[in-house]
C-alpha cells in the first residue's frame, strides 16, 4: 500500500516523509493516542478519518510536533523529530473557524507569512518570495481578492487563504486538519481542485477529514482512527464505510472477525452465549 | 508670552521629544497586542509598573529603570500564566494587576513619599521630564521601534496563528515573551507622557482608529503610528495653549485627542463596511424567476442615485427592495425585476 522511493532527482526525499512508530499521546494524564504506527510514502495522499473524539486531529498534531509524544518515535523525511529543522518542507493547514485576528490582515499578508520558512531574519521579501506568494494565491483562485482583508471573505475563501499560506513555502508534505469543515459544496469542490493540483505535482498529503465529499477521488489510502487507535489502514473507504464496524466489505489485516457477521465487539474474551442467557440479558 | 515662546523653552522641547517618540512607539506594540486580542495587557502591565515606581522611590534609585524591571517581570509572569492557560487564566491576571497597583501605593507610603509624587507617574508629567529621562525614553522607544518593525513578519505570523507559526519552525515561545517584554518597555516609555493608568490608551486607541479604515496589517500598523504621533504631539500642543488660561494636564489631553480621532473615524469605518457589504456582487446563479416590467418611469444608469451592484454579466440597480436589470431587446428595452 505504500509506494516506495519515487523521484530520483530529488535525492534525499526518498526517505518516508512521515514515519511514526508506536506513537502515543497523553493529554492531562489520560492516554489519548495509543500505539499508533503510520508511515506515509512520498507522493501519497492519505485521508485520516474517524468519528469526533477518535483522535484523528490529535494524531496530526502529534505528527506536526504540536502535541509531544508520550512514547514511540517520529521521523520526518528520515530525520528524528527532535533534530528536524527543514520546516520549509512541511506545510500545515490548521483547523480554523476563520483566518481573521484582532487586526485586519490582507490575503497577501497572511499568505506571505507562509513564506517565512524560506526567509532570513530582517530581510525584505525577495523577488522569488513575492513570486511564490503570488503563485500560491493564484493556485487557490484568490488573485482578485489578494488585497482584501481576510475577515471580509467567505468561510471557504478564508480556508483557501490558509491553504495558500501553507503553499507559499513550497513544501513537499502537507498536513491539513479538516479543511472542509463548515464549507459549502461548491467551495469544497474548489478546495478539492486545489488539492488535486498538489497531488499532480507529487506532493505528499495527510488530510484529516470527517467527510471526504468531493475530495474522495484523490485519496490513495484511508487510515481510520477509533478511540485513539488506528483501526483501519488500507484502500480508500467511502464516507459511510468509515463508521461501519467492519469498514464495509473491504478486507483488512486487523482484528475483524469475519466468522461472526455483525459482531460488534472485538475483545478476546470467549463468547459463550446460549439461548437462555440471551433471553435473560434482554430482560435485564 | 506667546505659544512660540513656550515651545522655545527647554522643558517644552524635552516634552515634545518625549511625546513624539512615545506616540510613535506605543501603537507598534499595541498593534500586536490587539492582534492577539490582548488589548488590556498594557493596562495590566501599567498597574504592575506602579510597584516598580514605588520600589524606585523607596530605594532612591531611578523609578524609570525599576519600573522597566518590574514591568518586564510582570509581563513574563503574565506570559507564563497565559501559556498554562486554564479556566482561571484571566482571574490570575487580575490578581497580578491589582496586586501591582496596591503594592505600589503601599510601598510609596513606606518610602515616606506623598501621593503626589506617585501621581506624576500615574497620570504622567511630561513637562517636568529631565534630560536623563528624555534620553531613557528615547533609547527605550528606539528599541521598541527597531524590534517591533524589524521582526514584523515573525511577530505578525506568531500573533496571527501560533500553531501555524510553530509548524513553520518559529520559536513561538520566544516571540510571545518578546512581545510581552516590548509591552512592558512601552509601558515605561509612556509612563512619563500619559501616565501608567492611561498607557494602554496610547497603545490601543490609535490601532482601533486605524483599523476602522484599513484592510491590511501593514496599513493598520503605520496608520496607528501616525495617529499616535498626531495625538501625542497634538495633545501636548493643546494643553500648552490651554495652559495660558486653565491648568490642563498633557497626559489626559493626549488620550482625549486619540479618542477624538476614533470618534471621527468610527462613522467613516462603519459607512465603508456597509458600502462594501452592499456592493458585494450578487451571486451569478442560473436565472430564477423574474418579473418583467415594461413601464418604468425612471431610466437607470450611472449616477442615477440607485445602488449599482454587479450581477454576472450585467448590473442590477437596487430599487425599493427589488433588483432592476435593464433588458435590451430589438426595438426597445424593458426591466427585469429580480
């Protein structure tokens, strides 16, 4: 399921962009993510799915370093996380209600802040920086709104601004946390088009999504979180199959009891049921 | 004595220099604080700095420098509390602020100083500022301006979105502490001009005024600096002119001038926001049902007085709650009412 080393011209980038081994995350003493292992190959488009509270956002926050790992190891592009400094290779689109703040900021300014990973301290924007910012704005289709204040834009346009901000640093790996939350269908389609162009360029994408909608055709691989563990990792799933206890008809390598159709419990206790017990259980 | 004579006096020139550098520097930090939605941070640090001033009076050292040190310590403490933010975060800040003010007044008493000597720090005493204090004000203001403008891309990014900044490899914690320290320094810079209790006004009011009419961060920042400069120099001037007849304290005058700018700009900003909303193009959707109106007493066109809004390939004129679009056909025209 993971394609190995792709482009020979990029040399170093043959290492997996993301490699998490037995990662666990603890929030306020409670284990939230337990023993999650995830390797994302270059150029792969991975959808990280699951119900609310399943830990999908927490997992992506752990992968970006926003949540420290309580256990396990994380490597980005083959470098252990603690010594990773190539932040210009990573683009992050956080989960946001909007792109505004207490002071007006134009689309151009917000997108320009994504170029910081490639700028030196106390230097003005170079010609290359300006070109990259204009390209990023064009790619999300906001060129005619570049000078507008972000808070005057619609929710979908604000979300596209945040994607352009991540694009401005020309990263190879994108983390997107629910980019389509609260965005109407036409804008979801516009977002999906943008992500499709990233995929064509060979970018690696890790997308957290509650529902894929128009982004479904882009997905190479689905990873489903359930109660803090990776419950499924394999071929793309439809939005409804994600919430199916058996993940639709897709066969998986996980502990799914095919011999017990409809069985919802996946514990290892032997199940001894007789007609009498079941009747008592139903009454009690 | 004329106004020109007054401004020829050395104490007035020192006051003018202090007013100019304060007016320029305070809104720079204020912009970052407003962006972080921490507009009252300056006010709180002003309260904490009162203890610093009192320590200076108690130990007979320069209150300016003890105030800088105590305000920085307070700012770092605020930042630590904010970082560990829980439900009681702002209550903890309140404790710190009132502790600072009460501690300051208490220590001033211990120092055997009268309330009047503290008052010159609470409400400013720009006309009694000495050479050493002018120099200290200039140095601190230059530090604020160089750091606040030089690191603007980094400070903007961190204030706009901390999580994004962290994943972009910025040392978010460092920049948060830096803004806190800059705020503390600014409080002390403005202490002699407008006073510790009115410091926050000079940091925040020009920003609030500027953002009424801007839609970019850069324009807001430079606009606020310009307004801060006008307000502090203008306020000083007004109080100087008024001083021939009545006693007018420069500090509160500066703040009132800044507020007057806001009151003038606010209706303008409200009008601009309303106009922008009205002129937002109508969605170019497939034609829904519309009513055809053959007889229309009025010819719509440019400058006809009706609001013209783009709608796909034509212009609609908003008219008594309808959207009128002229529909030209062979041998005449009629109006479509959308």
